[in-house]
C-alpha cells in the first residue's frame, strides 16, 4: 500500500475525533475523542517513519502514547473529583478551574 | 500484494467504524468498547507499516491498560441515561461536524496535493529488523535518551497528580465516627446505644 493511503486514513480518523470533541458534552466521551485524535497522529507518524525508513517516527509515536496515558489519568482523576463533589458531569457547566 | 490491500481495507474500515462508534454511541460504556475495536484495528495497520513493537504496545498498553481505566471510571461515575437530555442540539450540533468536514477536506488537499512523490511509493526499503523491539530499544537508549527520561518523569508526575485529584478530601466531608469493638463489649455500659456513644 502507498504511504498516502495511510496518511489520508489518519486524516479521516482525526476529523472524526475532532467532530466528537466539538459536538459531545460528556467529558468522558470528549477524552475518548481526544484519544482518537492522538491515535490518528500516531498513525501518521508511523506512516512517515516507514516512508523515511528510520525508526525516529516510531519513537515519537511511543512518546505520544506516554503523553496520552498521562492525559487520560489526569482527565479521569478530574472526572472522579467532579463526581465526588456532586457536580454535573457536563463540560458546559464546568467553565472555571476554581475548586 | 492483494492480501496486503485486503488487510488494509478491512483494518481501515474497522478503524473508521470504531471511531464513528465512539462519537455517535450514546452510552459511554459502548463508546469505550468501540474505542477498543478501533485501537485493535489500528494496531493491524501498524503491523502493515512494519512497526511490530508499537503494534504490540498499542494492544497491551492502550487496548489493555488504559481502556480498563476508562471502564472503571465509566462504571464508577455511572452510565449516562441522564446525559441524553442535554446532548448537543441546535446550531452546535450542525456546526461541529461541518467544521470537521472542512478540516478533512483541507487535510486531504494538503496530503494529496503536496506533490511529495515519495508518498505514492511503499516507502523506503527496510530490513526485517525495522520496528522490532531491538531497534526501538537501541534508539531509546542512545539517541532519544533524554525524551525517554522526561517521559518517565512525566508518568510519575501524572500518577501523583491523579492521586491528589481523586483522593477523598478531609474537611469537606464529615469524618466517619469511629466505633471500636471495645465500646460495644464494655460491661459497665447500660444499653448498646450508650455504648456506641461512648
């Protein structure tokens, strides 16, 4: 398969994720959609790594996976804290950072 | 190769179907399951790009560990029967997908119209060791040692931060009354109620 197929597929997945972030209201689903976008980026990085023929893009993708895991852990921690304090699980009503 | 193309289309359709499922399904639990399907399809695509180590890491770390974390939080916060009532409607529900579509058109024009002739090849000739754990490990410990260490430190910071965020806060809730067994079995107390009061 040509590399461009993979890159176009990653653009597709990225846009689906972006649509989800823009339309959904639940922070859980928004985190899932951010995962989609990060994974689309990973696919593009690995495709370009294959294109260039060296492994540096794969290292980059691995670091992106680590950052995504950190982001998930912090995001889910915030959601659990919201739930503990009986706040509505809705991004529109969570518009300020002050606890 | 016909088999390779077949595998690409099956895995690509699976990845897109999983992504659409994540966005459209109403119950967050099913969204998580759709994301697991998406991640597994994506790991097949990684294998097609000869990134064997990353494909394995994708299945083990993402579809395994991170998704279990999601499932636990969805189960803890509870499904979202109540979420449907204020799901986005009106202009935001139309404008969001419209912007995403415009972004897709722009990205596709950028990729297809880039004039990068190497995009229309199968990539550079690589050996069998490309993307194997040996190569990844060697790169991580030589050329990319600093990002590797920073990533490990970032994981530590995130773990501590998650514990700080999700812990029970003292002072917000009343501390539970502590009742020891000695209060209940004390012989000189009259009723059990008095024993509990201490």
